[in-house]
C-alpha cells in the first residue's frame, strides 16, 4: 500500500494489479522511458508510488484512444517531469473525455482485473449505487471511464450518501454549464455549414473539458482553503 507520506511502497506486482496491466507491460514501459525508475529498497527490491500509478494509468488511457507508442512518448515528453499524481490524473481525465461512452459487459473476475483489486459484494453494491456498475445475470455492465474514479471513491472516508449527493450536485451543475456553452457555440456556428459545425465541435470538446476541469480544480482548491482557514486547520 502507499502510505500517507507518499513514500513509494508498491511492488511491481502491486503496481501492475492496481493499474490492471501485466508486470511485463510495466517493465516494457520502464525500458521505453515512459515510467520513471522505481526507488530501490532493501534486497534490491524496486518500489513504486502514486506518481508511477497515475502515469501508468495515463499511458493506458492514451493507448485506449488509439495513440501509437511513439505518439505517447511525444505526449509524455511535453509534460513537466515533476507532475504529481493529482496533476497526472487531471491529464488522464481530459484524455478520457475525448472518448465516447465505453460501457462493456464483463465477468466478476474481469471487473476486478479492470478495477486493479479484489472487490467485496458490498463494494460492488456501492459502485452500482454510483452508477459505475450495473449488475446483470452473471455479468456486469461497467462504465470503464468511471471505474477508476469509482474504485478510488471506495477508499474515501465519506458516507455513500455524501458521495451520491456530491454526484447529484456535479451532474446538475455540469449539465447546466454544458447547456449554456452549447447555446453560446450554437449562436457562433448558426450561419456555417454542417461540416464546419462538426469540425468546431470536435476541436472544442477537449478544450472546453480541459477549461472546465482547470477552473473547477482552482475553485475547489480556493473553497477548501477557506474552509480549512475558518476551521483553524489550515
């Protein structure tokens, strides 16, 4: 497990399991320079941290988008080398937003492999309550774009009621923002042809998502900062 002090304590087997890939894949990315080298501990055992996991998840997301290994290398070279796991997660969220909805029907074993960890029946029920997983007859419909987020929320010290309430707030406000932005862009392209409209939409989608993520991230940081100051813990 990764400690609160962010020490790199994941073995290569644990890292691969968390990311839902094979150990061979982790080593391959390491030899290509896509992953930083591990911290070597006692008995020459390599240890990985949250930044390694976040970078590995970003690489896997880029691959799902159809990017070649060479393109992924170029993409990662453009990123600052000292990005935190949080920053890398933001990049992955933007990349994932480019893809259409990716719902797949999987077995319980495959669900746990994709989640990168075993799941109890209670945890599957919580994922279902978050609308990440829909149990069926011996199988599960899973939204792969939300699965990683849902699994991480399982470890957050919040009640299920609070998580569901937060989800409702996010959906309502994001839909309102999407509606207003769509109205704004519709006015801009009303006199253009269908091809221009489609081109603008394709270009604006990732830009708008990135702008929303960045703006929300800063606003939330300010709100939490004020809350911590008021509570005397900042």
